[in-house]
C-alpha cells in the first residue's frame, strides 16, 4: 500500500512518533480538528474539555483571541529575523513585561525555544559562571529526586535517576548528585530538625562535592512530572543559605509552576529568597507557540561576562522569535490584567471540595490541591489510554501518568466545566 492510500490516522500511526511511544507499536491517537476556550474538538465531532491545559501550558484557554490577534499582527509585520546583531520591539516589550512580573533580582533574560533548552541554558550559564570565578572543577549539578527538567541530554541528567531515563542511558549521562525530595509537605508543619527536614542530607551531599558542583537545580514547591508532589517552601529558604555558604548557584525550574499555576505568580511568592537562575516555559505564551526563557541576576551575568571568553556560548536560530515574543507578551498582559489570584483561588477551593470524596475510595492513596493543580494519587499505576477512554465518555480529556489522576485546568474554566472535570477524575479513581 502506498503512502497516499493511507487514511490520515493510518498515516499518523505508521509514520509519526508521539511523546514516549513505540513507533512500531503505536497506542491509540485521536485526530483533533480544532480547539477553542476549554474545548478540543475531534474529527468525529466529539468536544472534550481539556483538563490538562494541553500539558499545562494553555492557561487562558485554546485559541485565545488576544493571543491569536497578537500573533496575527506580528505575522503581518515581522514573523522572524535573526537575533544576532539585530533586535526588535516584541523582544524588548516582552523583556520589560518579564522584568515587571518576575522576581526583582532577575534582570537578564535569555530567550529559548523550549523548556528543555532553557534548562540547558541555565546549566551552561552556571558552569560558565563558576569557570569565570576560577572554579574550573565545578561542572556537575545537585538536584532532588523525583524531579523532571526536560528530555534533552543535560536536562535528562538531573531528572529522577530511577523513574527518569538514567538506566537506559547509564554511563552516558554526566555525574550528578541526588538528594531525597524534601520530606515535609507544604501543608505540614516545618521542623528545624535537619534529620527530618531533609537539610542534613542536602548539606552532606553538597559539602562532600562542593568543589565539583556548579549549581543546585530543582522545581520549587511543586514537583510536576515526577509525582505531583507539593513540598514545604522553607526548604527553599534553607537551600538558598546553604548554596550561598558553599558558592553553589541556585536554579529554579519554574517551567511548570510559573505564571500563577500554584496560586502564586512564581514560587518566590511562597519563600523569602530568589534563585540565581530561573527557567520559564510552558504557560509563557499561554500555550500558543513554543517558547521559554532563562533569567538570571546581575551577579551571574557579570560573572559570566567578566570571564574568559566573556561571551555566553549559546544562540539558537529562532532565538527571540517575534511571533513567540508577541504571544508571550499578550499572555502575560492577560494574566496581569485580571484578578488571577482570585481566579486560581476559586479553582482551588472548588477542586478541594469536589475531589474530597475520593479520599474514602479504596484505591486512592492521597488527594491534594495547590492552586489550579488537582491530584488524586492512586495506590497503583493507571493506564493513560484506559483513563482517556473512560474520561472521553464523560466529555473530558484526562491523561494521567504513573499513579496520578490529575488536572491542571485552564484558568478560564467555569465552575460547571470544572465540575465536569472533577466528576471525570472521581470516576477514574473509582473505576481504575
Ligand atoms: C515540561 C517541563 C520541562 C521541559 O519543557 P519542554 O518545553 O517540554 O522542553 C522542564 N522542566 C519542567 C519542570 C517541566 O515541567
């Protein structure tokens, strides 16, 4: 059979790789024809509420008019131009907006293509900074277990060593230093006992290899892909002090948590400290086009710049793509132009109330909500395809991973739509 005889879906199954799939034994996929607001529409006309915000990025809903208009306008004037030796208003306007909303000390912005790239950039920045300071041995990283930082080579090396891809690429990934995830959860009382709050172990690991470690990278407060785990922000304050003591840079990967998802604009809203380097992505363009940033403070920027060669060795082809900058600026304007805190708070309250019954289900280990993140943790792993099939019958798109049935709804959800999502989650928790 020739390629032209294949139906669209047959073509997809035979030729297109999907995330984390076997291309010769593909799982089910569904053709999406269009999207709007809370909904994606399949080719058979089925409309599904996108409870995943399309992997956590579509925070103002699909095909948001303010964002699509911004992209259209930009498309008609300057779709792209190289950023080497040239600049443009979309990059500058977005930069001003980012400085306005992000933690005060982060003053220098590097625009990247995707979240994983922003992590690569952050790690490179940390190594170049340490080299510039004369610490040429400092090229490794410390991180906490159960983390996720992306799928590119260096980012992969700081993902969880057990659930990540380490066993597959054993020997090929650089040496990194892992500590347990912070043991005290966000809703528990902090204890200053270092044996119980995770800091004894952190100190031990960082001190043992301080002359080799360039930076300590972590997802602040919320570990996403690694288990939807919410931990106590005091850990961040203490980690900051320890990093300062040992000359290690602190890197926050807020690709999943940034822009209000947790109920704070950034994790710095939960703690008293700021990172040296911050990675942002996912929701940055409201999910409309791939984009990310790595931001840093004057100390790191001046350190890198004062070293030899001084230049920072990174510069992607599509750096500061004007369409992406325009989308990001429009998305940030939408966010800050509304009572986002009230919106996310209302979503959180409703999810807490509506997911609570799952606590008494036999197969449920835990139910937790933080901001617009709602999680039912099961006692066993659930099949994403099976879950999707059942949720689809209820008009909701849910795609659990591991043991977690979860939602990160777009902020524009109505209470009724949110109730449909939580009803779908309760059904999965009962039946799977
Ligand atoms: C999704 C994610 C990444 C990777 O971003 P991509 O855009 O998929 O490359 C990195 N870190 C965290 C915390 C993420 O959630």
